[in-house]
């Protein structure tokens, strides 16, 4: 009889924390690990009191990407602990306030900004993940390459109006993230680039916009100063809102 899901998660989480510690990224805060069988995506991390909670879907426990998921979510926790600018809530609130100052705030714009920031946070979390994996290949780079290639999409939104523009913009960033993450870490992004190219043709979005976001995400400094991060992010977020017509 196999291990129950809670035990599988506990064992994988314990090993992931040890891998992070050995790679120089210890995490010394309380973390609760939970399985949510109804979760439609792989998992997420959230604040819980003075600590954090990592929630993993039942399907993720059977995935070859389980350790990749746990390392990714725990790397978000680590970025919070070390007060990396990308995970500094006060700095991000200031960014949002600056961007929204010249615009009438609405749910669509705020959601678009969160989408754009989340991709940057994920890239900075994955910088840690790749360091861990290159030191101890608990997941092969081939598995990661396949994962990010599948993450890229080529079918544009079928919605209309502003919703279509926002959804296509989110897809553009999704493809930029997938390609840039592979390029930051020396993986082969050729298939993902083909999918991204098809998406651009079908959506009518600009090659220049994709090139900008790809270049921005690929070349981000891993440890920017707060001032540099804020300046660069204002330009990035303004470009994204312009791309989606906001």
C-alpha cells in the first residue's frame, strides 16, 4: 500500500528544504504544507500569521514536477525572508500607486498589474530553483525544459473588447516568461519560441512588444537595489499597460 498524500508531501517538502539549505538558501520560518485535492492548478504559497502555508494539489503529488513545484514555492518564501525587492510588499504597493496615479483605477488594470508582477516574482524564485537543481539534480533539466515549453501557448483569446486585449496581454507575458526563464538558465527555448511566434501571428500583437518583455525578463539583474528595481519595473509595467491599451 502506497504512502498517503500527506506523508508524500511531508517527505518531499522536508527533502526540498534540505536541498535549499545545502545550496545556501535556508528557510527558518514556520511553514505549513497542505494538500488540496480540488485545486485546479499545481499549487501556491500564502502568508499565514508569522509564517507561510504551501498548498499543493492532489494531482501535483503524482507529477514529475513535484520537487520543482515545492522548490519554486519555497523559493518565494526565501525571497520574502531575504527582503528581495521583487517580494517587498511595501515597494510593490508604492509601484502600483505610482502607476495608478495617472489612471482611473479599476479591477481590470489592477489584475493586469498583478499578473505582470507575478511573472517577475516567479523568475526571481526560479533563479534559486535552478541553483539548487544544478547542485543536486533532483529534477532533470530535460523535465524542466519540457515543462516550460508546454507552458508556452499559441492560441490567442477568443473574448472580445478590453477583455480580449487583457487576456492576450497576459498570454504574451506568459510566453515571455517561459522563453526567458529557459534563456536565463541555458535551456533550449526553440520550441517555446515557435509557439510564441504562432501566438503573435494569430493574436496580432507586436513582435516588438514580445521582444521587449523577453529581453527585460531574460536580462534582469538577480539582486538589484530597491531603487533600480523600482525604476525598471515602472518602465516594464507602463509598457505592459500600453500594450493592452490601458
